[in-house]
């Protein structure tokens, strides 16, 4: 276990553990996507209590994994990778599905994928160069939440077209802002800022 300084000055203990409860919670988010998509498709594009329960678990688990990691002192390098990657894979599959069935614009899907790939490439470069993973930024977490709300509105509230439009553009704005914040963070790290 090592103590690292956050780029914001906060000290965090980071372990090398792989098999932790928080990491399993993060990984489980990926596993719930296929049952959601299969059930939705075979139910004539309608949702039921099982889909609601799985999506609710996905949303709750995104907060639960970090909470458990902090409370049990099991923040790990692996966990710092699994959490955002699980978010990106799960969200990516859900957005690809909703784009295929024509519920979200294809350009938004491409924006979402390209942005996340660039952030992933930047994080990979930092990992290779410094031997550790930079934790997600606050704007990144906010971005995930806004995008999730947009997807939920489209998936569960098909008639709320005005809400979809507002959340679509809110997602674009926060994704763009978050991307800029990641670029600034990477620049600070490259200039020698401590991070965890």
C-alpha cells in the first residue's frame, strides 16, 4: 500500500490488490448490460421490472464501488482502471443499442465514443509513463451522470421529446467541458504535478 497525493492535494492510500469487493462491483456493471439489451429486444422494445432493477443496480453500483473502496481502504491501481472502463463499456453498449434502434442520434454516439477513446488513450499514456493510473476527475463523474440521465430519459420516457433534446445538448456541453478538464489535468501531470 502506498500513500499518494491527489493532483488536488488530497492524500490517498492506493494498494496493489486486484480481487476486492469494490473491483467486483465495478466489473459487475459490464455483466448486466447484455441481459438488459436482450430482454428489451425480446420484449418488443419495452421495459419491465427486471430491466428497471438491473439499470438501478448499475446506477447504484457506480457510487457503491468507490464508497466501498474508500471505507475499506482498498483503493487500488486496478480499481482506478476497472471503474471508468466498466462505465465506458456499459454506457457504450447501451448507447450503441439505442442508436441502432434509432432512439439517439448517430452523431452523438460517435462523439461519445471518440471522446472516451481519447481519454482512455491519455490515461494509458500516463499509466505507461508514470506506472500508475490517474483517478477520474469530478467533471468526468458529472459527465457520466448527465449522460446516464439522458440515456434513461430516452430509454424509459419515450414521449418526453423536449426533455430528450435538453439532456442531449446538456450532455454534449458537459462532455466537452469534461474533455477539456482531462486535457488540462494530463498537461499538469506531464509538468510534474503529483496525482493518484
